[in-house]
């Protein structure tokens, strides 16, 4: 099955990778790559495929993370119920703001989503009675069917399965009638409209869906780390996610994975530069945008195609 | 009753009356052409009828139902389809996908079913793929079945828009200058295609500058000038109308 070739390769890599991971530190980095990859996949549906933007996605991630912390701690919810509750809350919030927000385009849309993300981050920081304020709060452990999940090695498989499923599902979606309409409204909004695509509804739907995605990953990541701070909902985290989409490649499923892997690894690799890491990081991003403006995976794919 | 009835239709852009007090009706099954010099308001008229613009005044009825100001995606449900004078092709899709997009409303668009690749949905989509390929053949684009839209020449893209509009399975099809920018041979082919579409029972409303094509193909012709109706009638009547000759044909011929 040619269609699923990429998926098989990813599955093989995920299966074999633990053999190459020497210790918990490396497991942790890979897990973070996988968490980012899934959030970036959802964001790429909105940005790359539907041609919209969200500079507030870390806000949705943050709601999920805090739902995983607050609902079990203060209200005794099961962590899985908390995850679902947080995701539904996030989806409801996204749906509420989607209609007015998606009347806007381009820079205005960027500003509106930016504002939304910042508001969420501020609420999480200020509602100290519930969220622990700037210090954050502990997250109770996630148990599944009587097993407590702990240790990077167990979590690795949870996130690996999660990533594999997400890649499979996103590719399905993109190829489905819904996905086709989404890509079409990116290509020509008016063309999509006159064949019957309710453009406003599709934009709202994919926004809500990718927010839901981000929230689930926020919860899982909080469960994994065992602690949340308001930083997860930070503006900088939103920017990081958008950068991963762009570097990996807009409208590229595997680009999302590659972007997340690279930009999660890069700061680690640069850590030895002592003080210059941020500058180097910025410089690398600029080089990327100048020489690979379409993103890594689409550019390389096009090159391979041509050289055949 | 006529399929399409337009009365006292107007559209103002600031101070400019792009369409002013225009009335006409289109019977089912005909080829109805709208002609007029550049800037006469033909595209604006199409945009008003297909819901892209909201009229400043007047009434539009499709099969007796008032449709002025109804959104384009709702009109598609009612069997209205169109092409664009300035190409509106989704360049990020393949040619085939552009045509498949036309059948959007005939498919199950559920997000979750798409996500999980529901078998029924996949089957319907595969069937549509065949139908879309068939439509591409119908409009003469067989050679481009595996192409990306962005790799196609201009003339082929004009046809691709027609194939996409046909995939809507319209009752009434609006073609805005389908032969614009084409060479004489391609124009003849488009002429034949429009005729074929009309013969299949779809009502065609056509804007076109190529007079030979218009005079050949049209059952009735509406002449616009500065947003106003100048004349209306059969090709013979319009050709002989002194006002038309003065304002339009005189200049062109
Ligand atoms: N969106 C708009 N905003 C402002 N003015 C517009 C708009 N669309 C059209 N007009 C004006 O309305 C008038 C009619 O334009 P329209 O495009 O309908 O003409 P047309 O008959 O299609 O011309 P052509 O043969 O060149 O395509 C023109 O004066 C044009 O400048
Ligand atoms: Mg025009």
C-alpha cells in the first residue's frame, strides 16, 4: 500500500528508536518531540491546509494541561475524564470565539488569536486560588486500567501510539471530502463557496478541532510531567508551535513531525553554546525561511521529484 | 414560469451604479447570453445572481423562490453553478480534486468520518473520482487527469472550471467569458462544449465577447450598457436593434 508507506516508516522508527535511546534524558526529549508533533499536526490542519492562522494555540494546550491538574486535584475527577472535560471546554471556547474571529483575515486574524492566547495565559496565571498562580501546581498521576503510568519508558509507548494514530487520522482527514473542502477554501475561497462549501463553518470547525487536539495533548503532557506552570500557555510556546509548522512545511503531515523534531532538538543541541544559543537559534530560523520558505519536507520532496 | 426571473435589479458601488434597474427572465433549457462593452456590469450581474454580492435593490427568483442575498453555498444546493472570468481554480489541489470539489454537496462531509476513514465515505469518494474523471473527459481534459492544477495551461484551466461547475449537477450554469483569452481553435471547441452542455438540458447563462459564438449559440440575448438594459431578444432582433448597433456592435465591427 503506497498510501501508507510513510506511516509504516514512522511506525518502524518509533518501534526501533528505544534501542537507540541510552537513558531517561533522551527518552524525555523524544517524548517532548512527540507531544509537539501532535499539537503541530493539529495546527497545520488550520494553518497549512485551511490557510488560516492561530497565534494562541498554547492557550488551548494550557487549558488542557490545567484541566489535568485542577479537575482531579480539586474535584476528584478521574484524569481521563479531566482530559476529556478540558478538551470539551477548550472546544466550546474555540467554537464561541470562532465565528467573530474568522470574519477576520490575515494580520487581523493573527492579532485576534494572539489576544485570545494571551488572555488564557493571564487567567491561568492570575486565578491563583485554582491554578497555583505563577508557581504552578502538581498533577496527580494518570492510571490506566489499574496500572499507574510512570517512568519515561512507559510514557514513550503512550505517546508513540498517540503520534502514529494522529498522523494516520490527519492524513485521512486531509484526503476526505471535509479535508478537500478545507484545502479548497485555502486555494480559492470563492470557488469553494459557489460549489456549496460553507466557508465560515469549515474554518470554525477546523479551528475547534485543532484546539481540541491541543488541549488533549496539554492534558497528556501535564500527566506525563506531573506538574504544570503557566508557561505552557505562554505566547512564546504559541510562537514555537507556529514555527514548527512553518519550518517543517505548511500543508505537510510529515513536515509537522519533522518540524517538531527539529525545533525540539535544536535548543538541546545548541545548549553547549553558552549564551549564544538563542542567537544561533534565531539565525538558523532565518536561514530556513530564506532558503526553504515552503518548509523542509515540501521543498525536499519537490527536489527529489525533479531529480528523478 | 421562467426558471430565473430578475426584476428591477440594482447594485451600487459607492457612487457607481454597476447594475441599474435590470429586468429579464430565462426559460429553462435555453442558452441565454448577456453581452455589453467592458464595464457594462455583466460580471456584477452574475455576482448578484450567484450570491457573491448582495443587491442594492430588486428581486431575483429561481423557480419562483426569492434568492436575492442568499449565500453562494446555499445557491449551490439549489442547483446554481458558475465559472469565473478571472480564473478561480484551487491551485493547491490536483485537477481531478478541483472537479471532485464540485460534487462537495453530494458527499458525506462529516469531519469524524473523514478522520476515521469510514468505509462508506471512502467508497463514495472513489466513485466520485471516476465520475470526475468522466467529466474531465467530457470537457476535453482527458490528458490532464493526473495533473496538478498549477501545472495546467490557461486554456485547460478555463475548461477545468466548467468541469467543476458541472460536477455540481446544476440546473442553471453561469459561464463568465469561457472563451476569453483563447485562440480561435480553442474558442470553437468551447463553443461546441457549451452547446453540448445546453443540449444535455442544463440552462446556460453566458457572458461572452466573441460575437460569432454568441450569435450562433444563444436563444436569447440581453444587452447591457453602463449597467442598464439596452435591449433584449433573439439574436436576430438584437443584431438589428439600432441602439445596440450604435452602442456596441457598431464599435466592435
Ligand atoms: N467590487 C467592486 N467594487 C467597486 N466597483 C466595482 C466592483 N465590481 C465592479 N465594479 C464596477 O462596476 C462596473 C461593472 O463592472 P463589471 O465587472 O460587472 O463589468 P463587465 O461587464 O463584467 O466588464 P468586462 O467585460 O470587462 O468583464 C465597472 O465600472 C466596475 O469598475
Ligand atoms: Mg466581466
